C-alpha cells in the first residue's frame, strides 16, 4: 500500500527551493503581505484518511478555488440551465480578460475565469436569501471545521480595488446577462474568495470531487456522480487559468488554482489534494504548488 505520509514529506523537501521562487500577487494589496518560502500539502483519500506535511496550520484565502464550490452550488440549483449564461470552453486568455467578454457578447467562456464566476455568483444571489452566509456554511460543513471564517481585510481590499471585476460585471449587465445589483453581487463574490482555510480544510471541502459527489465530512450527496464527472472535466480543461494545458500535461488531474498560491487537485476514486505556496508564476499559479502536484502524480504511478 502507498505510504502517503512519507510521500507528502518527500514532496515538501523536493519543492522547498521552489517555494522561494515566483512573485506573490500584488494586485490585491492585502495578498501582497503573504511571504514566500512557505509550503503546505494535504490530501484526503476516499476512505476518509487525511495526510499532510509542511506548514499545515497556516491559513490563506481560497481565492479562485471558491469558484469550484460556487459553481457546485449553482449546479445544485439550476442544473444544465446554468450553461445558458456561461460557457464550458477553455478561454485561452487571462482570467480577467475584458476583450473576450466584449467579443462574445457578455457570455463568459467558462465558470472559472472571473467573469464566469461573477455571473455564477449572480445566479446564486437570485436563489439564496443570505448568499455569503450560505457559501461560508458550505465550506464549514464540508471542511469539518465550523470555525472557518471570512478574512474581512482581504474582502475589503478586493472590493476597494474591484475596478476590473466591476468592469466585467457591468459589461455583462449591459448585455443582459446579469440579474441583480452589480455591487451587491461583487461584494458576495469577494467574500467567497476571502474565505480562509488551511490545506487540510481545503482538501476536505472538495472531497466530494474524488468521491462520486459525496462529501466525506457531511455525508451529503453534493452533486450526482454524473455531475461530479462533468465538473472534474471542466476543471481539467479550464481550472488553471491560461495554463490548464500545461497543468494537465504535467500533473494529469483536474485542478483549480487561486492567486493566494493554493491549488486543489482531484484523483477520482482516490483522493482530493490541496497545496499552498504563495510564490506565483506568470500565469498566476503557485510555482511550488504545481511542482508538488507533479511530483505527487509521478510517485503514485498515476
Ligand atoms: N479574488 C480574485 C479576483 O477576483 C480571485 C482571482 C484568482 O484567484 O484567480 O481577482
């Protein structure tokens, strides 16, 4: 049997030099305070066991990884109707591109670029009476930690510097693909991004993606097995910004990254992994995080 604990410890040693590389995100001032040289990894296997190594208790905001959970919650409520408002194709452009959105008349390419996640947040806003609370509670239930909170400093900082995301949302509104008050939806979106966890909590939150849609903490059938496979396919083609192809080639697993330097990766039927290391490459993905998942994939003979 594979010794995951030893493998994660070796992964930490392997990527330590890389954790000093890259640049931390600075476009959100509160994120610029993160220090490079930190690394943590965790995984939860489908039999419920948890393994972790590195700076496991350090907290970080989930950023774009929240997009996988808000998409899940929107699919629970709208099913395939959601795809009338957002596409399923890789974008081939930066995660915050405005030109593509203009060209394609306000329908974002996929739910993992910012415009796609903001329109998904708008859809959720229509169906939830307290959307921020509902998404936070989902993180709490699925991570198994009822004390997960939102980092208000990061949420406020993102809202204050929302110009580009606001431009995308207003552009979608001008095309008729936005139902609610733009500012209120943006505030909810930034709060989702500012939910704060450690790697163990994050791996557990997404356990349903490797477990045919059933969360290992809450026991809930979060998505059907078919929807889970569909969501994993979208993560595989579009989850790593404009570097999804490179990640698929190097790691071979569905994944989702965030600008705080975190990435989740899913090996269906086996485990959900989460890594965190704040130094980012030019695509906005964690340098050590990708290298760690590549090392992990190599050593499980996947
Ligand atoms: N909150 C960030 C933004 O909207 C998320 C970006 C990311 O992690 O890709 O700009």
